[in-house]
C-alpha cells in the first residue's frame, strides 16, 4: 500500500522586515519620495548642522498652541518639533 505525501498548502511566512520593506516601496511609489521620506525645511539640525526634514505623509500639525510639526535630521536622526 502506497502512502501519498501531502504538501502543506500553507504558504511560507515572510519576516516583518521583508513586509515593511515591500510596503515602504509601495508607499514611496504611490505618494512620492518627498512625502514618505520627509520634506526638507531649510532648518539646520541643532546637533550636527545638516538640513532637517518635516515628517508625515501630509505635513502633520499637532493640535497644540502654537501648532507644531515633527522634524528629523536624516544625518544623525535627531528628532524634535518646530512651530508651524
């Protein structure tokens, strides 16, 4: 009597890093790199002096008074906020 070997129909799972890399590429292609990666804002980083970028798909303005925008330095990864 022969025994049939049944292969699993469950696909192999991918890693979180692979998933995030694929989704980041899709969002960058859809929205454009300046929206996903940030928009340069002409402000020098207080830590290293490189140009800072505004973060967010749309320039996200926090509901504070005065309103703030989250910013980041792409060179040293310093993060903070600026008044909108």
